[in-house]
C-alpha cells in the first residue's frame, strides 16, 4: 500500500517496456501506465497490456491502463535541401501542396488549415521555436510575416494560435487505434487536441458502440486555447482530464499555463473527475540521475493544487533512469502531503454538492475522519462513482474501493487516495461488517481498535444505490 494519496502515471516505451522493468516501476511507485499510440505498433501495445495485467495479477494491485491517441498532427511539408531559413520581417507564402517547399515558400498538405486561416492568425512551427503572422489570404495562398526567425526543417509540427480548426480530434489512425485499444480492455482512452465538447461526444459514441458491459473512461487532454474557452462543456462530457502543458504552452502565452493548470484542477475536483498534470515534470531526468530544484517544485505545486495524478513522459519511456524518476516523484509527493498546509487547503475550498445521498455521505466523511480519527473509509461500489465522489472531498484518511468488478478496480487506481480491492459483494449487513474487518486488517494494514467508516448501498448488489454510512471499530 502506498504511503501517499496522489497517483503516478508513467509512459511506457523502449526504456520501460520489458516485463521486469515494468514490475520494478510499479513497485517503486507507478499506479497507472500510459500507452502512447503516437509510437509503437499494435502488437507492442498488446504485449504491454498483457505484461501490465500480469503484474496486476501477481501483486494483487489493480493498475490503470491509459491508451493515449495521437490526434491530428499538423506538419509542414519537406523542402528542397531539407530546410529553409525564415528571416525576421520577411514575407513568406504558405500554400496547400505536396510539392517541395523552397526559400520564401512553405508548402503543406493540409487544405483545411489554409481554408481556416485569415489575417491576424498566428502559426508556430517546431514546438513554438519559429512564428509567423498571417497578413492576408489571396487566391488560396497565405502571405505571412516572420516574427520569430530561424531554420525550418522538413515536416516540423505546426501550432495554430487563436483559431478553431474545422477538424475532428480523431483522425482515421485514431479510430483504428481506438478500436484496437477497446479490444484490449484498457481503462481510459485519452483524446488529444480536443477543441470542443463535440469531440468528446464523437469519441463516446465509438466507445458505446463497442461490445462490453464496462466501457473505458475518456480523458480529455487540454492542450489548445479553444478547449480552455469551452472547458466547462468539455469537462462535463469527459470522465477525466489531463493538463497537457507541452502544446498548451506553445499555443497559450507561457504565463497563462500555470493559471490554466490551477483552473482545470479546481474544476475537475468540483466535478469529482480525476485530473492529471503532465509534460516536462522531471524532464531533465531523461538524461540526468536527479531533477532540477525547479522541477521538484513543479511536481509539488501540482500536488498542493489537488491533482489526482502527475505524469512522467519521456522520463520513463526513453529516459536513462526510469525507476529513479518514479522514486523521486514518489518522494516529492510524500513530502508535499506531509505538510499540514496541504490538508488545510482542502478544508478551505468549498465544493458544490448535489442533493443526493452519495454527496451527503461524501461531504460528512472528512469531518468524521477528523473528529474520530478514522483511519479509512471502505466503500462498496460497482461502477466506482461513489468512491470517486468521496475522493474529490480529499478526506484525511485512506479511501478503499471495494468492488466485484476488476475493471472498476483498475480504473479507480488513478483516483486520488483510492486503494481499489476486488472483492465479492456481501450478502447482508452482518456479512458486510465481517468482510470489511477482514479486508481492513489483511489488505489495508489496520489493527484492532482502529476506527473506520463503511459506505454501501442497501439492498446490496444494485449499482447507484449508496445510502448507508456506518462507523465501526476493527475487532
């Protein structure tokens, strides 16, 4: 059992895909693994899923699997000689073509991009290293001024500033990848470059049409200003969110990224939906054995703000020290959570509550834990919704999600403070108390005399009927 509440999501790649490495990463702190569908074959990802589930079975610890879709990647075309120089103040032409570009002429295969852009729109190339502003559109060609000069090489990425593009968040490749991921029973599908709530609705339809009782949740990756503008609608349709600070930092002014990060975390917590902070968290550890002090502070800031999880990308996918990066991130989280002010922050932030038994029970758990010194709340759940409503309250005690559904348990492993355990639903109230006593001592590490809380729906076995809160003492 972890000695922390926030979770660690690690990206798999060449440095971490081996079964022994995967197991080591889990042992030192990984609660969830990310499969990056921008890289690797379906066969690679299928083998990774198999290996993760084997670690899950051998340790008895549910593990979340996130399938991260690539999303639409806008890129310029190739150039004669492999690159061109963009000089400050010069005017360049941008046009739709598959022919080679040349000095003063940038060609790209994206007709929809050319059509959507107008005077005043800004394009950034190569992760924001170069920038041009559109001056005019004439006969289907864009005339642009170079604002940030430099060398533009073949097929570098393009970011469009202050424009909503007429394209779906899912490409044909994403649809193929999602269909494959659904056959692998992953726990979450992460959608890249979401612009509007309609992108989430479209993805949800694909998931709902797939056979199976328990569907994966949808994580929306917030990495475009248009998504920030439509944030409330997008989060309402999603199951979780990721603050994808890489592209978000290219398309938004840098000083706005911390503001947006805090805004997304607070909104997700109010909705009771897990939120992940990602990108550049311990980036120097791709090569170095220790992070910078600024990176350590960055991770701690996400924890203080209430993030459910923090993510490692290249640090574990291709880095030289994947297990060390996880162990250091674990230490940073523990240090932040041991600060009394960490808990005071949650007590000061008022959450909206719905007039339901679930929310009434969830709201009372924190106060009971503080007043009686309860060590844990153990909640019986089928879909995980009640346990997630408890998690958003950030009670100062362990949250144990008891479910007969292995898929529900795996999905709950990403939620703040939740220790998911697969167990049968009790037959009656007396059996429930006996079952909880056994689980609390054998799997949660509690001892005789410890106080706990139990939540359940009576009668048992009916999803969505949580209506009971019981205070017990371990015997």
